[in-house]
């Protein structure tokens, strides 16, 4: 979702020890999981793949078919192979166990996109599979709702046509923008093709074994559930994991929350993860509900690292449970740590959520963790370079200051000034652009900026608080009986509601220093919602998961 609280074990071991394997068995096929399916985008957009390998870890073989809008799978074919590759219908070259779009070595196996198709159709996959055995390199295909037999492979339609005369009734096929080819990963032999036209996507459902749910290796991680492949506009493969909701939660929880934490802190995390997933919709135009990165929630499939049993227990003991406000799912935002205070959502993104209200957080102070406090040196050159990378025409930086804070003291505005007098103002959550500066690792909304070598830190001599926001300014103007003039001394203001105050100083505004500024603060993330490290600390102090959730999300109910 947002920045993670600590670097956990990311990779999953290919070979587990007997003790570990026995202590963390995969869930059984009849385990009581929610029937709700989460569609998780694993590779998509610029990361879409020309070919995607699968390998059984628990289970044997696969079924081919389709998913309906509710995630219900319908099979149209199957294979006993344990290692398969789904490819787009294009010329691919197998070398060293990987598939490439151009030859990368002297020795390779061509998976040609063009074939011959035998005349006629068949009533079942089994019939087509049997008939295919009579042809060289024959395989069954499901095309526009019918089973057919295809055979041979060629790099061009012309090469295929040259052989067609030897097979009466055969036609040349291949290179379809809506076709998916399944091959044996080791030998590159084509096992099956699926082409039901534009908008019909191939699904692959791994088969379980011994009463256990299937687990499948894909790109270095193991996953429960099945996979859907989408060729959007005939392009590379978008790969989507269709996984039961609670198994999805188990695949997020140890990467977004502290896996070594108490059961109660992990249960709080499980409810937040599940709630966020149910509400997620930002990627639906791409064919899935939620992605597997910090853009949504970090998801790595089956987790076997430290605390794995507690993670599974936290998911099981909160199965199906979500957080609501007045009957609607909440936007269950969370982040690594807040440095002592969370913030109102309206002060981050302009939208007010009654359950995302800022409050003092006393719990993080009781534990130690990376990002609890930090301090960075920033030079004028680094600021100028960063603004230029952001497309801002910034000259030599002469001023850098916090120019507004929220009622709780979190930063709500940062202003950078250059030598020509231009002011570059960053407000709300955009103040965290500072996390892109060289050497900056952690950044939250809770920090101060001090010029090196002394001077006022705010960038102005006066601070004005209206009951909601503190704004700093270099000068104040007062209207008196003798006219209008600048304020130069201490000022007290009584507003209509009695809340407005002004503090004044005669100190000069800071001037630029060649040595730059010091940014000091604590926490990591946007400060909205639940602190991951705060949840860990509350769990360690004996709070229950409901208390943790109801502290960070104001006025919610759990059901």
C-alpha cells in the first residue's frame, strides 16, 4: 500500500526443510475460506509479458478455461505437465529455459506462431487430443467455441502454406491477436491453443493434490488460486491471479504489517487489508481489482517466513471481517509510522473522511524501529535539481521553509524560493516530494526545516494560527488610527471567535546559506489512517485488534 515498515524476508525458498514443511502446511481444499475472489494484477501495462511460466509446487497439472465475472472457472482442456508456459501467439525462441521474442543465442528452439489446421471439429477436448496424435506436432485447440486440431509450426504463413498441399483440407492459421499458446516449458512443444476472439481471455487453474490447495511458482513467488491472461489490444500478456479473498489477505499481511508482531496487531492488519481490497477499484479498467505493489497493497502470494503460522491464524480468526462507517466499507488507509501524530485525510488529498481524523499517537514512542526519527542535510543544489527533475524551471535556491502546518502540527505547506524570487509551493501530501531528494530514506508529514548556521526556521518572522492551520509570513500589516503600516513588534490579536492568535518576532527572515538546511522529523508515509508500527506497539501493550482499529479509524464498526 504505502511504504512498508521494515524489510522482511521477500524471497520464498524453493526447498523447505521437512520441519518447516510439516509446520506450515498449505490450507486444505475444503478449508472454510470466503467464496469471494480477488483479482490481483501481477504483470500489466509496461510490465506485461510475451510469455509467462508456471510450475506446480503443491499439485499436479493444470486445467485450461475461462473465468466468468464472479471468478467461477469453466474448463475447456487440461494437461498433466507440471511446468508450462503461456505465450502470446507470436514467434518465440526458447533458450536456457526462457522465451524471447528474438533469438538470443546460437542454440534455441523455435515456437512458431503459424500452423496448419485439420479440417473439421470435435465434440470434446479428449477427442481433439486423440485426433491430434495422428499429425506431426499435433495439438488440440479451442477456437470460437469449438475443438479443432492444429499441427506443425512455422515462422511465417508462407512457410506454412508451402506444406499445406500435403494435407488435404488443411488451412493456414496463426499470428492471431486474440490467441494464447500453451507450451511445455522444458521442450517448447505446443500443448494447447485458445482463441475465442477479442475479449475472451485464457484462464489456467492449477490442480491440487492430496486434499491440499494448489501452490504454483510464478516469477519467483508461490501463489494460491488460478491465473488469467489478457492480451489487451493484441499486446503482451497481462497476468492476473484469481485468489480466494482470505488467502489474498494472507499474502499481503506479512509484507505490509510486522510479521513478528502479536496476534492482535496482525488481526488488525488483516481487517484493514481485507477492507481495502474489497473497496479497491482503481485498476478495474485494466481487468483486475487491485495490483500487487505499494500503489495498492504489496502482495507476494504464499508466505513461509518468520511468523507464518501467526499470520494464517490472524487471517482465519478475522475471516470475512471488515471495517465500516455508517454501513459502508471504509477507505482503510495505513502507512508505516506517523512520528507522533496522524493527520486528517482532508489535509492530504482534499477529501474529508469522518473516520480518517488526525490524533496524537502515543504508542510508537514505546518501541524502536527504522524511521522513528531522522535528520537530513539538504543543499540548494539538491533542491534545484529535484525541482528541475519535476519539470519546474527553478533557478538557484535561496529559500526553503515550512510555510503552513495543520492544527496538529504536521506540515501542510513547503515553499522553495529561487534567486529570481519565484516561489514553488507544495501543499498537503505533496510536501513529501522531499523523499525524492538524494540521501533521504524516510519521510512523513511530521518534520521541521532549519537553515544551517542559525536564523528563523519558518521562513518568516510571524506565525498566524486561525484555529485550523498555522501560516508563516515575512511581514504583517496593521490598520491603525494613523493609517496602514508594517508590524514590527509583539502583536496580540482577538478574532471574532476568539481563536485567532498571532505570534511576532523582530528577527529577520532567514537568508540563504551555502550550506543549506536540515530537515528533522519522524515517521514514514502519509500519516493518514493506521500506523503499521503503531499497531505493532499497541499489540505489544496488550490491546485487542478491535481497540487498535477503533483508535486509528474514528467511529468505525467491525463486522
